[in-house]
């Protein structure tokens, strides 16, 4: 038998079916059918693992023996460099306990019911204003440019206490952080631009505290470095993922007219419809963990130091968990989907994302009863060059 180090294992599948833009790469399903855990070769040559089964993905994400520290795992995405040192203070998403828990508890206290209720009204107002402008401007319009990005941007600005007039200073660079085709120096420049902007913001709030999330954190014992890195993390996470879900969700519904009619006919369907869109589309392709000790998974021994990439789209399309998983069904039970992850690192802003999606998508459909694509569906440019999946533009008319 050929030695393990000389066996060529597949990389993380990335090629989506050209005629099925909402489906994950077909290779994921083939791998999952053989086993929920497969060997995988990472871009730097590391031989690790790929988890594709729903139950196994949840198991890995909930197991503290798998580290979320970015300096311990290998990157599965081509062009994205491996971290060479631990995450700096405040970058809680790339930390293990107890550091992660400390930051998480502070942030959870800022996502109060009062603040979420206030933001719900703000989301409704902003959405209505953007749709007014879209209607006045006339068709064709672009869901990404005219609704999804400005809504996500204004809401995250409201949450963090960022002056919306300053959005151009961070919006473009923040979106470039997720572009795999950019050269390392371009990605570094984008990082520096966003980081510098948040640094100025924190300094201003130190001088004049405000009633917002960052303003509330200024009153804690967090250092400026911690505050800047927390703000950076939330700004990036709150902008791109939700914007892509709004636009891609609208595209999916336009391509599934029966489901679109269901949502239009029943406003109470907004919440379950959003959960199904999250499951069905799964715009985040994967997350990674590193084994801190030998762990037996699915009958295989994952050795200490090996990376395990968990495929979010494969888990959310696992027929062992969801019947007819490749069918968009707004009436199905989506309990247990992993679009927001699972375990202690589950997405902190998931409730805010849900609010935006539950408001924006139905409002778009309601405002324009004759809504349709302004181009052929195959002409819609998909974000195959980005880590977060979606559409670059979604031209519509009515």
C-alpha cells in the first residue's frame, strides 16, 4: 500500500454545478455518500480531513478537543495564508476557552432584547426607504447595490455606533477581505484600512461614550486593542454574510415561483422561510478545527494536530437529516441546521441576521408584485471568486 503522505487526496470541493447555482459542489454529496469523514489535502499540502455529514459536523463543532485557534489549523481556501501566531486580543472567533468565553459573555450582554427590538424598527424603516428609492429610480434595479449591501451596512453601523456617512471608508475594504482572487498585499491593505477606521472609532468613543454596542463595551475593562479587534470582527461579519443571504435568497425565490407565492400569501411564513433559505443556500462554505489530541470520528482516528474542515453546505443538504434536501421547501422543519455553526462558536449575530432577512426579503416581494429577473438566470454573476457565496449583482425589474 502506498504511504499516506504520498496518497493524493482531493481538496475542498469548490466547483458548483453551472446550471444549479443554489446547490453546493456535487463532489460533496459523493464524498458524504461514501463516508461522513474523508481525507482531504489542503492548499499547503497538509493532509487532514473533511466532514460532510450533518451529525458529524455538529459533533466536531461541539467537541472541545477540536480547537478554533487559527494558528493551529490549516486554511482550506486557496490563496488564504495560514495564521502563524495566535489571534490578537479581541479576535474571539479564533480563540478557545477561556479567552473566547470571556469575550462572548461581554458581547452577549450587549445584544440585549431592547437593542434588538430597537434595531427591528430601524431595519423596517431602512428597508422601506431603500425600496422607495428603488421604486422611484425605476427598473432595472440591482438587489445587491440597492437593497442588500446598504441595508446590512446601515444596520451594522447602527449597532456598532458607526456614523453611516463614513461607510465608504470601511465598506469597500471590508468586502475585499473575502475575495480569494486578491493578492496577499491587496488583502493586507484592506485589513489595514478597516482596522484603522475602527481604531479611530474606538478612540472617539473613549472621549465621548455613546449608547451603542461599542459605546457599551468602552465602559468595560477591555483595552483599546481588544475593542478595536472586536469591532473589526463584528463589522466584517455583519456586512457580507447577511447582504449575500438577502440577494441570494431573493434570487432563489424568483427561481422557485411556487415557494415565492407561498411566502407572499402568508406573512407569518417569514421566519420559517428564512430558516429554510439559510439551510438551502448555506453561503458560508466551511469552517475549520484542529484536533488537540487523537480523536476517533466515524471510525477513523483524527490525530493530534490534524485539521478538520467541516462543510456547512454538505451538512445542511444531508438526506440523513433533511428529507429531499436539494428541494427548497419553506414549510419544512429546519431544526438543527448549521448555517450559523454549532456549539460555543455559533454565530453571535444570528438573531440580527434573522431580523434583517425576515424584514427585507418579504418587503421586496410585497413592494413589487411583478418582480422578476431583468436578465436570464444563467447571466447572473455568482460569487465563485469569494469565500462567502452569493451574487455579485441581481438585476431585477417589475
